[in-house]
């Protein structure tokens, strides 16, 4: 079966068509600048298939319906198409940001599921409406094809209350559902499952997964199940990220608003989009920050020191919370590719049995163990594949009798 994976953002739509007979990617791409009033008067499409790339700027697409139509036209088109007919698409899997407490796993989309995603809009005000637009656009153009929702929060629903509750009055939890949810769940789940297959760990094993990309989060997993994670009610919490501040004293918000005459939304926008590495070192991209660090830039030095320091504090605290750690896994853009960042993250953790083998770390490509043979804690790089995880769930659910 061929499965179309859709990741709809507020003004973008990413897609991948995957052949599930061998899990190969047939085509993938991205439509950007969707919507009137969104940057510029054109939209653009980038489409990759086989070893070819097709990029085009087109008349402004007014909404996600139009974007979805463009994607399907491209997939079936004469020039750059990869399927002859839409009937070849067996099912569609949608990435949905926030499933709240309702969704602990992926599910077939029906009216009740759409209503529940809508109910969770207050928890994911930017993403859930976009995800819904993607779902509705697909329903419109592919009315008879099963659609599956895969939630970014679902994997973390195994956390216990002691990990997910905030120490604030109960009514904020019971009435407003304020708690830690965690994100990047599809990635963490994929890596957690892979760690159980790959590492040969005994029952009761404790693994810390470091998803380090532009957005970054950690999860602490026992036997592949999440017991804690670093993002919270929203993805702002936790590590120093590309443009997000990560954890800070919440009183900072009132202080900034008062002193700068900013609204709470403006302040949160600054913490989400103008903070992290971007604020400390002038770029959200770890490669740029590293280049500046190498050129002796003191701001970049501090940014990297803070990035590693906060990450190490989380690793240490999760080891303490789980009563030990058997493996640490690095994934996503920085985790998979940035040799020195992995080294910085593990430096000083020798006391708890973490010993990186420099040659292995430098040579790591794909799935690779980078710890020394005498390291008590195994350290691995495992590339994540969120689209494949979504496609696998979609196949399973769409073909369930
Ligand atoms: P997103 O959260 O947007 O999916 P990614 O997982 O793509 O982010 O990660 C982006 C980060 O990965 C950037 O900070 C970038 O510098 C880093 N990165 C990507 N490729 C490399 C590479 N080859 N070497 C070092 N860092 C890399």
C-alpha cells in the first residue's frame, strides 16, 4: 500500500508518499507561503522524487485545500508525477500536534476525532487549526481514503501524575487541563522502539532519548515507555533550543511585560521565536554557532556552554529520577550530525558511567554505537524517522479489520 503522510503547518504543508511494501520514499515535498496575507504574493512548491528535484513559484494559494490539490496534481502529473492515479493512495496519515489527554495512540479520523482535535485548539493554538485544515483538505479531495491522526503528544501519555502535574492549585488541572504533555512524541516513540530492538538491554532498562534539532526535547524511558520529558504544556519548556529559551522562571514574563510595555503574547513570541541560540549567538543554526565559536566569538562560546550545561542537567536529573541509566541516544539534526555537540553533551558525565569513544563518535553514520566498550552506559546515534512512524501507524490502523 502507498501511504501519504501530511504535516500541515500554519502556512506550509509537508508531504511524503511512502511505499509500505519496502518502506521506501516515492516522493516528498513542501508547499510554503500558503494563505493570503502570508509573506509575499506567491506560494512555492518543492518536490523531490527518485533523484530529481522540481521547484516552482506559483500563484498564491489561498488555503490548504488549494495546497492539497497542488500536491495531488504534482504526484499524479505527467511531468513530475510518481503515481498514475489517486486511487493508488491507500491511506493518509496526518501529524497532529496536540492530542491533549484524550489521545494515547494514533487513531482513524472520524467526526468525533475531528471534534476532539478542535477541543484541543486552546492547547495547540497555532498547530491544531493547521492540522485540521490539512485533514479537511484531504477529506475533500480524497473522500474515500482512510485518514489517520498521529499525535505528537501521545507517546508521553504514559507519564505518571508525579511527572506531569505542576505544583499549582488543582482547578488549573481539572478545569483548564494544565499539565506537562510533551512533544516530538512520534520521534521519541520511534527511537524508544528502535532502542529496544537494537541495544540488547535487559528488562527494566532505562534510556534517555535526546531529540536535538531546531526544537529539542529529552525523554526518560523505562522499557521503551515514557516516564518524563522536557517539554511541557507547550514546546517552550526544557532545553536551550534554536529559537526557544527553554526553562526559565515564569516570573520573568511579568517582569519583561511591565518593563518593556509588552503583552504576554508578545513576550511569549519573543521566548519562542527570538530566544535560544538565536538570541545568545545571533543564529538559530548550531552549525553557524559552532563556526563562530571556532572563530573565537565569546557569545557563541557562552551559547554552546549554556546549551550543553542545560542538556547535561536534564540527563543527570533523568538518571536520578529513573534510578540509573543504561543508554543515552542522540537523534534529530544536531543529535545525528553534530559530532562535537554529542561530545559536549557527554563531557563531564564520566562519573555516571558515560564514556564516548572519539573515533566511533567521529565515524558515526546512521545507527551507530559511539560509547567505549568499557562505558557502563551505552551511547548511540539513531536517526529518527517521524514520517515512517506515521506511515506505519497509518498502515496498521487503516488495514485493521
Ligand atoms: P527541526 O526541529 O527544524 O526538524 P532539525 O532536526 O532539522 O530541526 O535540526 C536542525 C539543527 O540540526 C540545526 O541546528 C543544524 O545546525 C543542525 N544540523 C543539521 N545538519 C547538520 C550537520 N550536518 N552537522 C551539524 N549540525 C547539523
